[in-house]
């Protein structure tokens, strides 16, 4: 996608019909947070609460994400939160390849505008489309990847933590690694 400014990006998404997720959506959930954040969190796609409100991660998984962010002494407003697909997949199914591919140019444009230093992939879908189609989240979570100067950290999706509390310990390890990397990067800047 050509380099956009924010207005052009928002205009280009307005009324998007690039995939069939447009058919049932109430909102296009673009993302929110600090437009020059050092850290971006990327999830899979909006759920019911997000579709109704137009805001990412505001339902139960979002409340947990807020706590995870606060646990490492950051505020939700200091990071940027987005998703692989901007429209809700029916019944919260994972986005199909064609849907993700249709929507990824918007996320890439967000990366280009925000220029985060760190991208946290929340769950396998985000990790798969952002850096490795063969990712296995149970195997690869917590392992940093560097791509063109951007640090990428895959970790569990907060919804997975709500389904299986035993994953919370590993998730906390990942969040501490995130805080450490953020501090390291901030010191160098
Ligand atoms: N799950 C996601 O992946 N994204 C949201 O915005 C909400 C729930």
C-alpha cells in the first residue's frame, strides 16, 4: 500500500468491501491508542463487543489485556492496539486466509504510520500473518524475532488465558520480557 497519512488510511477503509466480513459487520474496528506508540499489540479480529462499539479489545479479553498492560506499568493509551482483520468474523471464527490477505494492507499501513519498535502478536493468528505462517504459539511464544529493526513477540491471546488459566504463568513471563525489551530500547534511544 502506498504511504498514507491517517486521514487517507481512514478514508480508504471507509465502507470497505474487500472481503465478505463486511456483510455482517456493524463497525470497522480500525484500532486505537498512541499513534506514535513504541509498542503495538495485534489481535485476531473484533468480537461482538468490539463490533458493536467500534473499539478493539473492549470485551472480556480486552479487560484482561488492559490488566496485562497495566501489570508492566504501562497504560492502554500509551500503546496502540489493532487486529489482523478489522471486521468481526461471524461467531468469532478465525479469519480465513482471503480475509486476512484483504485486510493486511491496512495493518501494514498502520505499522508504517506508527513505526512501532515492538509488535506483540496476541495469539497464533496474529503471529501467523505478521511473521511466520508455520508458527505454533505453544512452541514459539516468548521468543523474540527481529525484522527490519522491529522486535516481534508472539504470546498467548488473552482469550486463551480466559479459557485456560494455566497459561497465565507463561503469559506473565512474556509480559516481563516485553517490559525488559521496552526498557532496553528506551535506554538506547
Ligand atoms: N479478540 C481479538 O482478537 N481482538 C479484539 O479486538 C477483541 C477480541
